[in-house]
């Protein structure tokens, strides 16, 4: 595979750090995006969901207290995607992209499908 690898991550997340270690050890160039410092747009989040080939709700961290406080389970997808962009703690992580494919790296070894 020759496409560039991009990881969307949070530096304090243990799964993100483990996925970054796998990428580092793999010897391939990759771009790391801390989506807390460089927030995702609605369009980018929807693009990632499409590349993951899952529903928006599959990348929602439903167990976060914020999710319960905001009542996200009763929101429409249009409302939900905006709330997720505004509150990145609600997005499952890390997400690794290569070309038109992506992997939610929970567990971190899921990244191997893209290497």
C-alpha cells in the first residue's frame, strides 16, 4: 500500500499511544492528528465514518457521562454529528486512515489491517 497513513488520536489515550507505537515500529511514515488541537469538522467526521464503513453511532462513546448528560441517544444523526464535533470526548479513538479505508483501533492491533 502506498497511500499515506493518518491517525486521529488523543495523546493521553492509552489505545492511541499503543496504536502510535505499532505505527512507529512498522517503519512507515504517518501523520498524527490530535483532534483536540485540530478539531474535526462535520464533513471530516462523516468522511471518517464512511471510510470505517460503520454508522455514526458506532463511533459514539455512549458510556461517557457527557453522552448521557446531553441525551445523545435520542438525537437525530444531524444533531449527533454536530454534538460529537463540538465534544470530541464522544468520538471513539484512535481512527487510522489509509486511502479509502479506515480502522477504529480498539484494540490497537486493528491497525495491522492497514499496514
